[in-house]
C-alpha cells in the first residue's frame, strides 16, 4: 500500500485520482476495447436509447456512443496532454531564459508574453487555427502557442526568485554554463510550482480543445473528440438527449478530477494552503 | 496621477504593438498569398499583381507592417473578405450585441458570488461551506457550452419556457431581449461565479484571521457588522483585480455561446471569420479585444486605490 501524501487524504481527492486514472486508461486502451465499430454507419441502429446492449445509446448514424466516446477520450486527452507538453517546454525555456539572463532578452520575452496574455487564449487559438488548419497538429500547435505566454510569465517570476538563492551563486562561481545551472539547479527547485501550473494548464487545454472541436475546428471527423461528439449530438438533442448528456458529463467529470488533483498538488507544494 | 495614467497608457501602447505584430504575421503566415486570398479564384495574374502593388505586398516585410499599421491607427481595419463591409464598422455592431450578454453575466456573477463566497468563508469548514465549495468546484469544471446544452435541454426542450436560439436587441424590446439572454447569460456566468466564490472565500478566511478582527470582536461588534465593515470592504479591492481575468474569460466564452445560440456578437463574428479564413476580420477582432481588455483593466486599476488605501499606484 502506497502512503498517500496528506494533501490527498480527502475523499474528494481520492475519488479524483481514481476516476482520472480510469479516464486515462480509457484514453490509452479505449480504441482497442470498443464494443462496436465507432465509425461504420448502420441505419438499423439509429438513435437507440441507452440499454443493456448500447450502454450510452447510439447516434444519428447508428454508431454506438460508448465506442465513440472511448475513441474520443484518446483524442481529447492526447491533444490536451501534448498541448501541455509543448506549452510547458516552450514556456519553461522562454521563462527561464528571461528570468535568468534578464536585460534586453527579458524585456523582449516579457513584452511578448504580456502582450499575448491580453488576448483570451481561446480566441488566440481560434485565430491561429485559421492559419494552421483544423487538424490534430494544428490544434496542438495553436493551443500550445496560446498557453505558452501564460507559463512563460509564471516561470520567469519563479526563476527570478530562485536565481537569487545562494546555491545558484555557488554554481555560477564554479563557472558552470548557464544552461547547466538552469537545468540542474534552478528548474529542479521550482519543480513543485511548475507541476501545479502544468495541472492547471491541462484543465485549460482540455477545456479549450473541447471548445474548439465543439466549434468544428478540432480534430476532423470521423475520429471525434468529446467536443465534436457533443456538437454532433446537439442537433438531435430533443429526440436523443443522451447524445449530449454522456459526452457533457465526461468533459465535466474529467475537468473536475484534474481541478481537484490540481488543488491537492497546490496544497502539497504550498503548505500555507493546507 | 496624470503621470501614472501616462505610464499606463505607454504600457498599453507596448501591448498593442506586440499584438499588432502577431496579428500582422498571422495573415503573412497564412498559406497562400493575401492578394490571391482576396481575389479568390477570379483573379488573373495581372489583377493579382495590381492588388499586390496596392496592398504594398511587393515591399519588404517591415515596410508592409508599417503600411498596415498606419491604416490600423487611422481606424481602417480593411474590408471583410466575406461581406465586403468595412471591418471597423462590423466590429462595433457585433460588439454592441456581445456587450448585452457579458455585462449582465458580469454583474450577476458578482452579485451572486460575493455574498456566497463571504458566507462560505465565514462559516468555514461547516457543512454549508463544504456544500458551497463543492458546488463552486463543479462550476469551474463546467465548460460554458456544456452548461448551455444542458440548459437548453431542460428549459428549452423539456419545459419549453425559453427560446434556445436567436437574439433580440435590448432596444427592440426589453422583454424579448430578456427571454433570449437568460440561457446564454446563465451559461456564461456559471464558471465565473465558481471562480469568484472560491476567491472570495479564501480572501474572507484571510481577513477573518487578521488581528484587527479579533480586536473588533472583543469590542463587541456583531458578526453582521464585522462582515459588512471589515470583510466586505477588504475583499472588494482584491476582487477588482480579477476583473481583467473575468472579462477575458467571458469574451472567450462568447465565441462558443454565441455560436450555440446563434447570437450575432463578436465571438460568433470571429468564429465565422475563422471558418471563412476572413483574415481582416480575424485581425480586427483580436486587436479590438486587446483594446477593450486594456481599457477595462486601466479603469479598474485606477478605481482600486479609491476602495483600498493600501493599494498605491506606482
């Protein structure tokens, strides 16, 4: 039995960890365990209400909703996780360069990130998709760019305060290269806040990704993400409310779990909040 | 004071400059030549060359940027590829619609979340607090478009009380306006309310732990007076610093909500422009949003010291 850190010993947070783990499993293996073909059309099984054979019912093309949502979990989670990775790598690199070196470099990077932060990230991502195209790569790139300034700004602040600490001065006196000092001394020391930041960005990315695919600008059909399934179901909502209820619940539940775990991580790394 | 305002204005100019570069590059990074994009399939090579010369596309990139910027500063944002209408004019019309959505959403979420957040903080760790915090956590995890669909399902389809799409301007009939905005506004404000409740609760707890509260209690102040005189006043100013963030998230929300409800606002305008790759409109919306954001932030930043003497403008 692994001992859970104190910040996670709350029923709500344990629930969040277990549920998110299940959702991640579904995202990874979901595409292989679909009870029905998620893409093939079948006129005989149109708009079936949830029952023992079709747990979540079927859509207007006769496709099993559960199967589609299992595939969709993979798309939604993959796009948001890759977005977080891309934005974190770029944001940490830019933020630590700005915070560590200061001067003109800092002014340029901070000027750009502050400027971009004045734009709501979803609106920026939307506009970038017009250029990059509504594809999986286009989405990851657009969302990654939209969230980078947010991460860069916070990392910059963390690096500025970490740089002033004695061990960095010692490392500088040893004439270690700056990139080595940043990677070996500074980043590990601000790891906690970065993890909290990444968990928060994960929630924002999932939200933005489902909004984009809801608008039809996400990963193109027939492979749907949850937002896309929701948008499809919207038109048949009055006859088949399950087409909206299940994907909607999946998005809310996933976001809720990520947010609850994020709260736990925040308390864990910042004892003042506990 | 005027020196402070001047400095803030300079910051806004820098922000706008940065965004203008990004927005300008957006069109240049787009696949295809802008002149070809404007003319569509109808252009022959002579016409394309003419348009290229008119737009200054034969000039080096920095020159092109300053040519474009010159037009933008004079309020000329170009014309829409889709409709041929001047972008500035269309922007304003759509913004007036969006304003009729985000203003009520903003005001209602403040009126709703401030007292509830204070209540939760005051009754910290009671069942009431747990219930409020729990619902707020669910609220912040509810994307506005999911809320919108759920509201449509219940109040539009099942109960048939409210229209699930369309928009009537306030000037054209306050009652019909109200009917049409109830669902979209509710969908927009749920997330905001969740964020605000959590924020107010944390601040309230912080204020209640201060020494002067213990002193005020020992003086015999009732809880009501304590909340009204100390907690409310001291949590109001930090809340104002959230205004920019709320505005930003409300504007993000309109892109999706206006699409769900077919409301001809700024968000819908942007989404349609993205579908059509109507770059002048995309550029115009982004620049406009940044100006609105900067102005609103400036106004609230100037109000803040009036409410909280601890905040000094520097």
